[in-house]
C-alpha cells in the first residue's frame, strides 16, 4: 500500500526539532545555570548551612538559646522587612553590580565574624552585612532575573533555581559540620567568606538582567508569549488578574495568607534549631547534621517532582497533603521515643518542602500575573514576622523548660492548621464583563 505524505506533513518533524533546538539554546538557560550555581555554593550557606554554627556560637559567646536564636531570627525577619526596598533595587539596577555587592558584603561579613568575640557586634555584623548581602543578591535577584527571561517555561526555570538551594544544603551542611569539627567554626567562617567572594564575582558576569540587556527581543524568542486571537480569548486570560483590593476582599486570600505564614514560620523555627533538636533527641551534633543533609537530599527529587509534574490533582489538595506529611513527621518526633522517629520526621518535612514549592504557583493560578508581586509582598510582610518570632519562641521555651517538647507541640498545631487552611482555599471568583464588538 502506498501512503501519500503531504509536504506540510513531511516538514512538520524538522520544524518541531528546530523549535526544540532553538528552545534549548535560548540564552536564558545559561542565566538559570549561573543562578543555580550560586544558589548551590553561596546561597545555601546562608539559607541552610548556618544552623551548623548554632551550638558553637552559643558555647563560644556564652549565650542562652534565645539570645543565639535572635541572631538567626533577625536575619530572616530582615528579609521580609527590607523586601520592598530590595525589590525596588533589583527592578531599578543591573543584576551584576548587585551580585558583586552582595558577594563582597557576605564574604567580608563572614571574615569579620570569624574574629568577633562580642555578642552585640556579632549581631550587628551578621544582620547588617551577611544577611543584607545575601537577601539582596542571592535571593530576590535570582527570581527577578528568571522572571524577566522566561514566560512559557517560567515554572521550570524557577523550580530549577529554587531546588538548587536544596541541592546545596544537601552537601554543604555535612561539609560545614565536618569542617567545624576539624578546624573550628571561626576558621570555617573565614574560608567560607573567601569562597563566597571568589565564586560570586566571576559568576555574576553570566547573569544578564533581561533578554533586552543582551540584545534579544523576547517577542522574537522561544519564550515569546502567545497572543490571544479574540476578545473572548483575552477575557479568559485576564479574568483571574485580580486587582490588589479585589484580592484582599476574597476569603481565599486570607486563607492562603494564614496557611503560608503558619507554614513558613514553623519551618523557619525548625531549621534554625534543627541540629539542637537532633541533639535533644540524643544524637551527636555530626549525626544531627547528617540527618538534616538527608532531609535536603530527599527534598531535591520531591521539589522537582511536585514542581514539574502535572498530575491533574488540584494544587490546593497537593499542598494540604504535603502539610499533612510534615505534621505526621513532627508528631512522631515529639511523641515517639523509638530511633526511627527522627527518620519519619526527616521524610515528612522533606515531602512537605517538596509540595510547598507549589505555594506561590497556586497564588499565581488564583490571582493572575498583573498584581502578583504586590499580592505576594503583602503575604511576605506578614510571614516575615513569623520567621522572626518562631526561632525566638523555640529558643525561649528551651531555656525555660530544658526541652523542645512544648514549643514543638505548638508548631505541630500550626502545621495542622496550615494543612486545613490550604485545603479550604478554593479558587476565588472574579466577575468581569466582556465587551464584544458590535457587528
């Protein structure tokens, strides 16, 4: 039997391959690679590595658990408070000098901390140099740059960068812990400062602010946004573009704000006290650091799976289930004395971290793109207060009782509540009028 193939059909396959090649060679992926590289080797030191130093700083400076917690709590609170200013700087200026500035601030701050013996000087340097430098250059800057470079594959690009922090945490935590045991925490801080400067300055050269800054018209690139053909199509695309005031009037916004704030506040407190919690459960500091590294290893495929795989299940259900896994893990850590309880805790938190990659995706699905940054900024201002309070609360409870049990029970209730609030966060309805042109 002879099969006739039309010219349009015969050329379809090469055209598809050509488009795929064009997409893979898009310069934005080099930007993703550079941001991910810095997230792994620089950003992860601050985000996940610093709890390794908690007990050593506490002993060396003769501090209470609450006083030590204040160092890390203020650094996390600063990220939310200074967020709007940081966002304005990132939108206004080129990314390269911002990253170089941050690298010098973080590197210089770590070097100074290695010789500081006074608590208040340590606190000022850590917040004023290390935290400001990291939060300005190795956090919002990366996401803002990726947001400019990508339209169609934005979720993939952002998932890769966000997951890179977890990849860094998976090997930086045990590496830093072993370095502290072998060389002392002050020497490791000094080397880490040099490491940050050496990596951040040359890598910044590969992070272009936007396609336009590299001479690329995004409308002519593989990331060119699709153009709606009709008024009805445009209406369907924009029907979820809530105004800020419209979003604030929906019940879903307040459910999402509460759920997100509870989740982030608890996770922040747990991560700051992660290794002290493990020693409270009877493990050595090194074993505790290895378990936290295991948490990050499990979270890597978990984040990639939840961030990239489309299962057809509503996002709010996935978020709620992820929070339920974390709640179960924390429950076993508190109430089960068996050795396997810490592994259940690690697995539960890792699955929670994977699922909650979709937290901000859900906000975008519900409220659209037009006012996304402003809406998220409001939530950030709220949860930053929780990030400030939760490590302090956990440290204060430990100072008062000699145990993390009561503080973690409070966190358990917060996690369970977050799961429920995510479950109840239905898609808000925005009523719009579509004006069709008269014939």
